[in-house]
């Protein structure tokens, strides 16, 4: 279902209630938390605990930051069905808890950035140093040792408990986002909601025109166009495109059908138009989307 220009992840970040809940959860657990969308883009809203010194140092350099991004992308891929955890090259735990609305993942709650044992131990420092050197990066032992000694240490039992609490917290966040979405839908003008239903019912099977939908809802094309954009933030044609891309995403993640077949089944009249529209909505091409979202529940689209 698609309603507004904003994605569900954006709704989460604009919800004072959701952000306050997450800040409180992070403070109660004593573990830094932040968000990521299904494409791996991270968000740390104002008031959230900053990166610990070792992570901040890694992110200052683009090549070092790439190591951090690889770890985040790996844990997100592991968390397609349930919370997942791994150890990054610096020896810190990174965990991801999926945020769902129905079966669809719209983001992740990231937490961790803490070690299970003191990361200044020689074996942990060597693992970190080797990861940097493989990228041709400077690995000054004294700098690394000082940063490692500042890292938070959380034992296995406590971190497991924190992860369980975070999973419950993710359910509450999803409920908050879903409640906000339902409220937005209830506030739509009747003609706009009826137009949306017509688009969803017909966009996959053939052309959908503004005059025909306007006539069906009893408005002039210009009036419907203006009201639709004012109410949803989307132009009439953008709504049609997003319904079709939504269907394409569903088929890409749930079947092995060829991309061309999926494009036409989703209502697109040419492969080139499909590829342009798909990238504009999802930020990636169809084959990359399929590779990233083959697990049940993957993917994120604007609602």
C-alpha cells in the first residue's frame, strides 16, 4: 500500500513519540542505538548517544568508514527475518533488529558498538590492525590501543538481554509508526482516498488516466490533481508509478521470474521506463534489489 511521499523510515524519524521512546530505551539499556533504512543508510537523530570514540575515529576517514559500512550491511543482511549480531573488525558487537509493518521491513534498530571482552587484548588489536592494513591504511598501535581502552564492554549475558529488550522495543516502534500511518489515511479527503483505490485496482492492468479517475470521483482533472498533490505530497502520475514499483518489488523478492516479465506484469509498457522508475523510487536497479531482498519481509517502499 502506498499513501504518502514519506517512507515509513522517514515517518519514524519525524515521530517525536518514537524518538523519545528509543532514547529512553537506549538510556535504560546503557547501549547506543540508531536507525538504518533497508538500503543501509544510517540515522542518528538529535539527542541520541554519539558514536563511541573508536567508531568516531574509524568514520573520520572514508576508507576506514567503508569497513564500518561493510559490517553494518552484513548485519542488516543477516537480520532479514530476525535480530542478528556480528563482531566488526574493531572487535565491537553490532546488532540489527528489523522494524516491520506487517510482513515488510521498513528499517532497522541498530545497537551495540560495544565489546564482549576488553578490545585492547592483543588478539583483538591484531585483528583490527590486519583489517586496516589489508586496505593499505595506517594502523598506529598506540592510537588503536588508546581507543580500544575507551570502548564499552558488555558481557554476553547482558548483551543477550539487551537484544531481547530491543526486539520488544522494535515492536513498539512499529506500532507507533503504524498508528501514525492509519491516522494519516483517515485524514485524507474522500475523493483522494477513492482515487487511490481506483489506482491500486487498475494500475497493473493498463493505462490509468487523470481524466478517467477524476470523472469516477466526481471532480475535474485539475481539481483532483491539485487536491491529490496537496493531500499526499505525490503527483497523480507518481502515485501510479509507485503502485507499479511496489508490485515489481513484491515479485522480485518473491519469485525468480525474469525482470522483463515482472516489468510488464507490474503495468510498465517498456523495460527502459521500468528501470528509470524503479531506480527513482528504490534507489537501486531491479537486479540489485532482488539480490538484497530475497529473504521474506525484505524491502522498503514509500507508503
